[in-house]
């Protein structure tokens, strides 16, 4: 953590333990929100190869909800919105280099959107989210609170990236660079998807659902932190496994599970290349 951030972190921790809605508290929170918006602070980041949570950042977001009161949020829409005053819509200008296609997208203040990001309507990006350069957020995509999305990621239509705001120490959902997530997928409970993985349409990741690696004949389960990690370059599809009870066998029942069917190769790269003409 940068030295100039440490005093702010201490102030946020102090206010979190004994929140007092005052002009000074809101001033501190405004400074905190500005750093979230600029990407200078993040809810989680990779340090020496390991993703680590910055609990004080998540506490700062929770503090914002405590300090705020519900007010009308003004926007270009003729329909009124009512939300905590501490989390208005994010102010994005042409200088930011972000392309937001018209049609109902909302981005909450306290999220970071890097240059080159394309957002198709409608989409929703929640507070604490971080989206890296040249990522595509397609229609009907939700990027939940504190989710960390890498560079050149493709979030296809209908993808749901779960928010993990509480508890403060819980790792949010992480999607690393160059990942492609197919339509109508769900990534929840602090799942980590490593670089260059390809996720087929309809795959759901949760910490309680094991993943079967059909290439290496292994079962991948949540680790000691309760996090499911999808390996680098994995190609994952939705599958099933048998229910080996008498009842399950009698009726041919099965349970959903994600399956790794291969690891990314040149042929996969050709199929998953982002269409530059759309940018």
C-alpha cells in the first residue's frame, strides 16, 4: 500500500468501528470514493501472485452506505432514481476513453472503468468493481460489488458476476486477463478464473460445486479460503454427474457440475478472438 494511502486507511477503519455522520466523515469518504473511481485503490489485488483482499476498502464502501441518506438521483432518464447520496452515478466523460452504448446502462460511483472498455446496454456495474483495459461488457451483464475483472476479458450477454461485499475479509470474484465467459454464465462466491480460461455458455461457478478436470483426472474443490479456482487456459463447459443413490439410479438423476474438457490451444484462440471491428 502506498504511504499516502495509509492515513486514509486508518481513518476509514476508525470511522467503520464508530460511524458518525458528520461533515468531516463525509469529506473523508469522498476522498476514499475518488480513489476508488480512479483505480488507485482496489477491493482486492494480486500481490506476489496471490489475490489478497483489502479489508479496509470494503469497510470504506460499507461505511458509505451508513453515512448516506436516500435522495433523488438525477440522470438523463425521465424516470427518477432514489439511492444513497454517497453513491451517485459514476461521472464518465469522453476523455476517459470508455464506450458506453445507449440503452439503459448504469455504473455506480466507486467503480473503476479503464480506457478501451466497451459496455453494451443494458448493463449494471456496482460499487467497488474494477474493470481492466479493452474488456467487453455485453448486454444484460451484471458486474457485482468489488468484482475484479482483468484486461481484454469478454463478458458475454447475460453473464452474472456476483458481488462479495460482506464479510469484509471475503475475497470477491476475480476474473483475470484474456478470459472469455460465454452467455448466461454465473460466477459467484469469490471464484477466481485464471488467465486465458474459456467458459462455455451456461456454466455456473459456486464455492460449493466441485469442478471435474477431465484432462488431468482430478476434482477441483474450494481451497482453504473457501475459493474455487479455475485453472489458467482451462476450457470449461456445463456438465452433469450421476446421483449414485438407489433413488437417483432408478430415475436416472444427475447433478450439475462444471467440466474442464480441454486446455486452450491455437484452435481455441482463433474461435475466441474478440471482433476488433466492433470497437
